[in-house]
C-alpha cells in the first residue's frame, strides 16, 4: 500500500513539474472570455494564433466560461485571490460593478493612441465607458432581433409587423391550438423565465420608456410606459405563447413558433440549417412609437492584475483591427463595431441591415453598480405580471418592484 | 444473506405480501430505469425527432454517429486521463489518511476527542461555495511548488482540497468501533505502539470499508464540477464534467450529443460501482450499524 | 478507565496519527469556515472587508428572497428526507434476499446515485421540458393535460424534490441493506416458529434493529438536502419567482453575482447553525449512536 502510494506521489510530482517552463523573455497573458459557443471559440483561436505569429514574444492562454454561474464563479474567485486574468471578455452588466471594485484597468492612455479610436461606433464606445473613463472596447454586439418565418407570413398574406397592433394581429392569426385550447404552434413566443429577460426591455423601450431616471435611479413605481408594455403583453401572450425559458431553446428555433424576439447569435444554427433556408427573416422589433431593441455588448477589458497592459492592448488592437473584425463578422455573423466597416458589413449578408438597425437603436443593460439586482427585479416583474398564478395588478407589481430594487440597492 | 426459502410458503398472508412486494419493486424498477432508457433513446435521435410532438420510446433511426460527434467535440482522451488521474490520486491519498484518523477516534482515548470529532462532523455540513475563495487564495500562495500561480492549474490543485473527508473519517470510525477491544489489548501486551496496531491489525482487515470509501471517493471526485471549473484554465487539465458543458450554450442545447457524452462519462463510474457492489454492502454494514 | 501511564503515550500517538488528516482538514475546511464567520461581520465584496457588526444578519431578517429560500430549503429537506427514509427502507426490505437478478435490481436502484448531480439535472431538465419533454409527450399521447412542470410556481419545487429522491434512493437502500445484514437470522427463525408472517417480522424485528442505521440515513440525507445548489442552478435558477431558490443558491447569488460576499457569509453561518440544530435533534433521539 505504502509503496504504491509513494510511486503515485512521485509520478504525479514528476507530471506537474513537466509543465512547460516559460522561455526567457516571453510575456504570458491570460485571457478569459464569457460564453462557450463554438463559432466564437473558433474565431478567438484563429485570432490568437495569428497574433502570436506576428508577436512571437507574447503567449496568450485562452480560456472561456459559459454565461452566468461558470463565468461569475471563476472570474470572481480569481479576482478575490489577486489572480485576475490579464484580458477579460465580458458584457455591459459587469462594467459599473467591476470598475467600482477596481477589477478593470482604465485604458484612456492606450485608447488615445489607438488607430481605431475615431472609428468605433459612439454608442458602442459608450458601453465601455464609465464615469468618464474608457475601460472596455467592444468586440461584439449582441442585438436582439425580431425574427419571423417568411414562409408562414407569406402563406397567411400578412406583412411583417412594425407596430404593436400589427404584431398582435399577426400573432393571433398564426397561432394554432389543439382541442383543449393549448397552443401547439405559437404566433409569437416570449420567455417565462430565464437568466436575463431582456425581451421585456425591448417592449418597454419600444414604448418610449426607461427603467432609470436621469440620475440613474430606478423608476418602476408609477411608470406608465412600463405599465403600458406589461399591459400589452399581458393581453396578448395567453392567446399566442408557448412556455419556455430563454436559457433553453427558443420554440422559434425548434420550428414551433412564427415570430419571436431572439438573440442574434442564437439564430445562427437555425440559419445554417438547410431545412430553414430562406425561411428566416429578421427585422427591427415592432414598437409602439419608439424604434428600439435590446443590444448587449461584449468588450475586452484589461484586468487589474495585469502586469503588462501594453502587451495586452497590443492584442486588443489586433483583435479589433479591421481585418480581424471582418473575419469575425464572417465567421460569427455578428455586426461590426466600426463605422468604416458598416457598409461593407451590410453587403456581406442580406439580413445584416436589420442586424445593424437593431444595434443602432439598441440599448443595453444599465451601467449601474446594482445592475445584477436590477436584473433580478426586472425578471421577477415580468414573471409575476405575465405568468404569475396569483393575479396581481400592474401598479401593485410595479410598486413591489420599486420596493425590491430599493432594498437591493441598500448597502 | 438471510434466505427465507426455509419456511413453508403456505401462509396466504405471505403470498399476498409477496405480490405487493413484486408490484412495488416493479414500480420502483420502472421509475429508476425510465430516465436511463430515455437518456439512451435521446442520445440516438436527431434533434428534429427530439422536438417532434409524438412520444417515441425507441429511436426511429439510431444515430450512432451522435456518439462519435460528441467525442470529437474536444480532446476527450485528455479529459478522461485528467479525471482518472485526479480521482485515483485523491482516493489513494485520502483512504489511508482518513482511515488512520477514523481509527484514532474509535480506539484511542485522549483529551478533547469528543469535541474534536464534533468539529470534524460539522465539516460535512459546509457547502462548497463557502470554501471556494479561501481555498483558492491559499492554493495560489503555495508558490514553492508551482511558480507564480502556486498550485492553481495543477493536478495537486485539483486533488488537495478533497483529501480530507469528514464522511470518510466518520465511516471508518464506525467500522473500527465494531472490532473487539481485545485486539488492542493483545497488541499492547505484545509491545506494539498504537500505530503498529493500526498498521498490522486494523489496516489489513479494512477491505470492506476501503472498498466502499474508494468507490464513493472515486465517484465523488469524478463527478465534481465547481472546483475544477475554478482551479483550472484552458484545455490542459480539463476534466470530463467540465467538458460536458460544451454541449450547452446560449440558446441551444444539443440534447442528443449531451446525453451521449454524459453516458460515456458516467459509464466508468457505473462499472466501478458494479464491481464493488459486493464489498460495498459489507463495508457500509460495519460503518453505519454500531455506535 | 485507562491507566495513567498509557495516557501520555496514547495522546501522543493520537495526535501524531491524526496530524495528516488535521493538516488537510484545517487548511481546506476549518480555515475557510472561520474566514466565512469573520466575513459575515464585514461588508466583504471580494475586494475590501470592513467590519460592520451584525448588519448582515439584520438584513437577512428583512430579505424576502432569503425568507423564501429558507422556507423552500426546509420544505425540500423535510420532504426529501421523509421519502428517502421510507422508500430506502422499503426497497432494502424487498431486495434483502437472494434471487436471480437481485444484484441487477440493486444496481438499477444505485446507478442514479453514481451519476453526477449535473448529469441527473440535465436528464430531468430534458424530461420535464414543457414542449418537447418526454413526460408531456406521454401525457398528450394519452389525451391528458400536459403540465408546466418546472414553470409552474406551485409544482417546480416538488419536481426538484422528486429528482433528489430519485437520485438518492439507492444510497439509502444500500445503507439499510448493510444494516439488515447484521441482524441475527436466529431472531427471524424464532419469530417464524412463533407464527409471525413476513410483514410482522419486518415491523417487529427489522425495523427496531435498524434504528442506528436509520439515524445515519436521516442525518446524511438531511445535510445533503440542505446543501442543494447545482440542481437549482441547472434546472430552474430559482425561478419561477423564487419558488425554487435555496439557501446555498442565494449564497452563490449574493456572493458571486452581486458581490456581497459578507452577506453571503452570514447566510452560510445561518445555514450551518440550522443544520447543526436539526442534527442535534436527530442525535438526541439516539444518544448512544454518537
């Protein structure tokens, strides 16, 4: 027993010591990206290889973690122990909180010398700015688009809806139900639960509303635009909706819905599926007076514990350069973030114009330190009003939301 | 094993009771087997078939290709190797250490024994989320072995936190408590130290409880997800549970490949359980019965 | 009572032999727990930690989400443990004999326990799916009303409880089985001679002899139930409307998502106290066990 133990111990020790030693003079950078989809991974692996060829003295260790628990757990543990990654790919939600905690380094100096500083779209740049300083540069925007089945709308002779009334009419016309009244094919599907119910945001913004006041305070209580959006959905959804969570497959992608709001990236598999060729259309979401959508943004940040920010920025520069950006748009089908490439991007794919529109009119998560609390409260609001088993009036729900968010904002 | 074929089967009460048992067992068996069958079925279906409205018990056209596709998604031989190494080392190291501790609590009287054992038991009640950050920070600071990042992203980083197991100590203690005290007395008369008594008497007789502990520890480490997620980066040390997340991302879950991969990942554990079943029963027997 | 001259030798031996275990225990279990206790009195946000007294604990009493998590966890634990207690015993009783295929049946009961909670959660997520899940497909097939399962606020928690019971029955059965092996067959023989049927033998002999085993099952399943997290995170993330969030899920949520690690630590301390309290109650009923 002991002998076996000793042998095993020796073996393992030997194995761990076989970790390749760093050659003299190379800089090693760690890069942690949020999201674990294949297309993006392929792109980043290409980018890192190409970059390392041009810069043989820099080595990049790539790692990724799925959105939500894996990324949060990993990133926060790393930062809490002083081992934060050098390069971080993360979203808008993280900006305010992490800047406050000092996780991200401000990159104003490096940004000022960047060749693309005037080329980056202003709205996109704003996402990575907090309290006047630049922290993150966007490599991808994730707009939510209004997706519809071209073939089904044509068959029913319905034009692509652009207003709420048109949406309601179209959805009701395209919904199919069985003898018990349960929806078997959804005209318009909207998630009941999920990690981040931004679908509600699309309707709120489309109604000209906002969650925050001018001075970044939450304004749920008595908010007429939010109430209006909720009322519209509350009236429509029971007639046309199928239950799903936006963490899982959208019924539209599974071929069970005619229209939906969906993350642009989530449509990729469906578009590549020969069965749905020519049947998937995208547009700006139908609205009630204000053109709007939700548009998330993933940015590259330099971590607090990075000892070589110049090297890190070199990689950022490469990854956001025009060649890389175009290659990315091609591989991942995600809109570009540089103004100069917008035209070229639109020619690459017939639906890119719609995607770009969603980016242009899209708003992201609020950049406040209590953004995760906001996410929870907004999710609860959507669920309790639209799917709750207890019938609650919209004003009461908004009041409750206000109370909840204020509690969460407390120190 | 208690065999009741001895008594006559004439009693009608017993006959009826037997039938109740059979029905009960049938229901339980269906309940247990159902998900497993569905898992296998789904792993052999195409995605449209999975989304279809009808219920199909067996796949229409078994897609064995799902398994190859799943195994081609990533460097699975590496992941299996990593999981195997980590699980094996953990179990070997923890077995001896925990057994020894169990023996101490069972057989040696010393001050604070009761209190210390209570503390050890409390250790079983702590959720991993609580220990993540302090343990990670500590491992990182062991720069002697790993350079700048200490033991992070090393095999030892994956193994060390799992070696001390309160459950293992608890089980071994109960097991050793069933040994006759005369053994220790005899050993002492022969001039053996406590350690020698442990090594020469208790250890050789620990087969059953070791089998149980080994199986539980191996399975536990093989099935761990959170800690490997935090302490490893990239491909080099990826374990099988981490690799399973590849089939699930934003907006799409590839159920068929996920089920296929899950089966492949768990089959080694099923095999281990199967082989150890015999010893399992004997080992847990001693561990849980007597005080 | 040990003679005095053995005491010193014994004590030395004891501490020496305990030391390897204690080193790991202190480093990886005791130290984090103490740190957690310390953090619970601070506003630790993964960056800085300032002492704030009992503010976190006071906040716990005012937090409606924590209240729900606490309630859910207790319900979850209570029902899981009762069901496992009973079903584990029943299956062990039935499988406590040798007939062809008993090993296979035992393995069938046991494989869920051998599977990781992550895998089990994914499997049931698939089965419970409202639109394309097997359960609803079957219900529709026989003309019944499909259920919303994990999306139904009144049902979701019970679905999770079911999964927990499903996964752990094998473990309980195993422990009970091993306990049953120690019961002297002579007792059964005597009872049979006296005219006791199988059922009577089960109730009057097997059950009482299994008290220590039952206690072990009770405590371990309860501690396990209170630590529920992975299942929630994968299957529901606490939805719908916080009806499936548990204490550990909130610890994760507050600590890693909202950066309130001090607050999360307070929750962890409360969890520990609650689990210890329940365990103490259980142990009190069988003092000889410890």
